[in-house]
């Protein structure tokens, strides 16, 4: 393999060990990999993937390759690449990788252009940077593509905007919106990996802290619950009245950010929108407040405004932690430059949940291949049969048995005649 741009190929040995470690907790994906190896359903396909380069992603790449595809991987965030994994993919699995942890914006987009030059037939995106670059600079490459999958909430929102404006050029399967993805990955994965990232970066104690979660979607819900489990007093901020009510009845304090910042010891943004923390909030924060983001893009914390308020910035007071000193000597600690804290400062979601997300990805790609010409240029849900198959297989691997409907029960559920 000579199609790669990674940090150091010599890191492959460590990467391989970690990829195999993650694979132990990904039995559903392993199952699909074996089936793909036998049937080669992706033969003659070129697939370009723009994903976080983690051990779990490596196992997905292996699966697509076993299915017969010619795969290229680039990063979906400049700070989330695990360089040892990138090396192992190239050296041990002969997969093209263009990703380096800490790459600047320019390099990040050069790597995305490599994914376009690969001339894919299928695109797998996480956040829609690959598809949006393809739309702006892809030229002819778009003609070869007959479908895509999208991994995350933010990406699905961007793609729905393309669909609404009638400029989507191929079908996109919204993997994020599958139950087998958001109920586990967004909720339990983000909950645990975000706390993991904060603790690795700061070694702070969560118990007894005022912990603010901005956004009560599936990721926010998971995070608020995990923080509570560690003994924090959790405050939720929301703009959606239904979600705010839900957070209230789930037992969390709910208030506007303007009030929450005055109490906060730790603040995590996980809304998917811009300017969740801005100047007026920084001014009201307590000395020593830790702030970070677990939403897809680094736009939720307005770092420019934080910089403008600061008389001094001490970079890396701990790895990935910057200290901003405001005019009145107040210190605010920002983790990972406002990028995804769970991937920049930890290893992302554990393999146990990524097993379901990435099995959903692999089977969605196979579905795109089989239904190539009859899906339309739409954002589509994952077929329920795929979701049920994944959930069933996961239960089996966990040795959990469940009841099945009797014929009488099925008939009852399908009828309208029965009443009181
Ligand atoms: N997104 C969140 N966690 C991830 C992981 N472990 N691998 C790939 N993408 C992720």
C-alpha cells in the first residue's frame, strides 16, 4: 500500500493490538465480516470513508474490505485520529488512510480531497464534510457515486438541508437515525466517552460538582445521566420546551445558560448549534470553570470571544487543556480547543456500542449496493429489517433470550375489532 499520508507507519504494532482488542467487543460486526468474506457483496465497489480514525472504525474498514470493496479512509475531525490505528490499517490491512492527529485545516481538507480522488461509488460520512466538499469541489467525481451513509446527527441535518434545496445528488442512508445507533451510541457512548475525555484531560473529581449539560438530545441525555451517576449536581440547558420538560421530569435542574454559568464547575456543550457559550457567559463564569464540547463541530464555544476577553492564554497547562486568564484574573479552562472532547482527549465511544453503529453502517452499504437504482435522491431511514437483525444478533452474542409473539398475539396486534 503506498496510497497514504499518516503520522508514522512504525506505530502499527501498537495500533494492531488495540484494533484486535476492540474487535472482541464487536461480535455483530465480526459476524458480518465473515459473511462478507464468503459472499463478497461489495466486489468492484470503491468506497471513500470520512470517519473518526479509531480502533472501532478500523474494524469497520476491515469488514468493507473483506466484502470486496476498495476502501479509502480520511479523518472526520482534525483531532480525533489515533495515529497508531492509521498505521496499522495501512501496514496490516493494506487500506489507504489519509489522516494525522492534529492536522491543520488545510491538511484536513487535502485529505478529504484524496477521498474524492479515489473516485468512490459509495461514500460513508460522519458530519457531512466529505459530501459538502464533493458538492463544492468534486467535479465529475459525483457522477460515479450511487449512494452514501451518514453517521451523525449534525451530518443528517446538513444532508436534509441539501435534500430540501433539491441539490442532493444520490440517496443517503441516515445511519444516525437508526435505533441501533442513537439509542446506544449517542446515549451510552457519548455519556461515557465524554466523561472519560474530561477526566483524562483534567483528572477532576465529578462528585459534588455543578455539571452543566447544554442540549438534551440523545447525547445530552446520556451525558447528564452519567454525570449524575458519578455524583454531580446536573443542570440542563435547552431551547426546546419538550426536551426541557423531559429533563425536568428526569430530575435535572433546568435553567437558561446565563444562570447556569454562574453555578457551573464544568460545562459541556452538546447541542449541534453555534454560539452556545459566548462572551456574556464567559464573563459570568466562576474562577476555574472547565468548559468543553462534545457536539460534532468546534462551533459551540465561541473561542474567538473567549480569546478577546483574555489578557493571557497558557497553552497546554495539561495535555489538551488551555488556561484563559481574563482581565479580572479569573481563569477558564478549555479542553481540546472546543473540539469533540470524547475523541480528542479519550478514545471515542467504546467498541461495545460502536458494534451496533458500524454493523448498521456495513449492512446499509450492502443495501445501497443491492438497491442501487431505485432509492431516489433522498435522505432515507435504515430499513427496519436491518435494525432488527442487528439487535437480534447483539442479544444472541450477549446470551440474552427474549419472548416471541404467539400467532394469537400477532393477530390481536394486527386487528382493529377487539375492544373492551
Ligand atoms: N464516534 C464516537 N466514538 C467513535 C469511535 N469510537 N469510533 C468512531 N467514531 C466514533
